[in-house]
C-alpha cells in the first residue's frame, strides 16, 4: 500500500494505492479545506509487499557442551537479542527451553532439530500459526508421584497460561533409556521403545486432533561426576543427546512439531550451583518451557504444492548463526554453502567436540562473539557493506 497527500486549489486530498494483481488501484479521499491554493505534497510510500522480512536461524545443538546454550536455557538471552534485530528468528528447543524459565517472543519460530534440518535442506517449509492443540505423551515407566507432577504442570499451563494442552496418553510399556558420552566428547544415548512414543503420538494426532506433541520419558538419574560438572557450569549435558534422538525420531515419523522433557528425580539442594544451570533446580519438571514453545510452534509443510503465501522456505533464509565447530554437526548447514544465506560462526562459543577443523570455506564468516555477530546481522539486514564500517575499504574491482 502507498499513501500520498496534497493540497490543490484549497482542498487537501489523500490518495491511497492498493495492490490489485500486478498493479495498484487509486482511491481518492477529500480530507478538509485549506486557505492556501498552493500545491503542497507530502509522500510516505510503503510498498510492504516488496519489503522482504529478514529471517535468521540461531543454532546451538544440544549435548555438545556449548559454552553458551549448553546448559539450562542459557542460550535464551542470545535469542532475545537476535529476535529484537531480525524480523523472524528460527530457533530450536535447546536454545529456547529453560525448564521453568521461558520468554515469549512473537517473531520467534520454535522448530525441533529434525524439522530444522528438513527446512535447511529445502524439503520442508514452516507455516506460522496463532496457537496449537498440544498433546502430551508420558512414558508409563514414570513413577506415580513424578507422573502427577507432570500432569499438574500441564493443568497449570492450561489454567495459568491459557495453553491448549488438551489430551495426554501413556505409552503401552515403559521405555528404557541409557545415556553416555561419545568418543568425540558429546552426549548420546540408546533408547528402547521409540515406537511406543510414535504410537502414542499418532493416537493423539489422529484421534484428538493434536497439532504438536510434548514428550516426557523417564531418564536414568545422572552419573554423579558428570552431573556435578554440569550443575557447576562445565562439561556436557548428559541427557541432551538422548533427548535429541527421541524428538528427532517422533518428528520424522509423525511430521508434527514436538519437543522432549526428561523425567528425573528431584535433586538435593546445592548452594554452589552455577547460574547457567540454576533454571533446572527450581521444580519437579522441565516441561513448562516445552509446552510454551509448542503452543505456537509452526506447522511443517512437506510439499511445496501444499504451500501458502505465508509459509517460510529456505529460500527466505537470510542468515544462520552457529557455534564454532557446528558447521560439521548434524544440522544440515552445509547445504546452504552455495546459497545466498550468510553463515556466521561464533568463535567464543566453543563446544566439547574433539578434533574440530578450522572452517576453511569462505562462505563461513567468523565472529568473535554473539555481540559481534549481532552487529553483522544488523548491517546485513540494513544492506550495508561490512567493509564500509571499517577503517580501510578497497576500491571497486574490474571484471576481466
């Protein structure tokens, strides 16, 4: 739409142009008489359909021991800062979940890791929604008291936050989960009974019309040494890798937004807990932030033939921001190397992954920290040549 106002022969008039097909239709409006007969014009033109929204993705994979985002929702402040600069930010549960801590942001799309990989590869699109019917799948191996704590969390989300957590289902049998640290320094796991989660999820989707699925499985109480390291701000989240395996499998099979929260026994008080891990010390469950994220998680569009105008595809992705070393991780960023998407990696946010080569591809732009990356993103969004903001700038090159 465009707006133009002018004064001609004593009458102030306004012209509003609306998009019609490939052209614009003009509507005239007389506003008021003026004592001046001189032509005066003022123009504020906003062709909003020609102004592309700036879309960025913030990726911090779970279970890698990232110095920022590797603990209890400590990537959330970074997400808040980026969301204030870009028009749309795509982030995943490990960045946005802080157990009982969360921060609602209207322009942030909550996308599980498998869905993000499919989006990066161009296979899936994202359809923003106003709200979802969230179904809850609970491992039948969770002890009764801990099970009711999670059901009470769901009821609290309904009554206090107004989230449509509509139905829950128990798995037919208990799952068995093992967690461990791999040779490359990241966490992973073995899960027996993944199909039990898929069947319970499909029941909620097909019989109760749920749009998104929250998953809760009973995890083993952590190894004392690894848990101590994690609670005190170093080391790897031992449950993160197994959690990712669970949510990825259900997302792949059911093709709906999903996220996982582990069911764990409450821990004894430790007065020396590190601030980055403190969010997981506050209650009986990590489910709250999962329900908040899923309540407005975008739907997955698995075929461009079914796409609508508001859907987001990888063609619209302007930038991706990654920790150091994640250029070779599970997220399919390598498929973006030959696109126009700007790829930034943050040197300060190192992980516990071993034997990481220094990125050599000139498509990857090194930034020292997230504050510097934020500046790059702001300039990129504004269309400002980065070299123009430095003391020295080279001359234009001649094409031979």
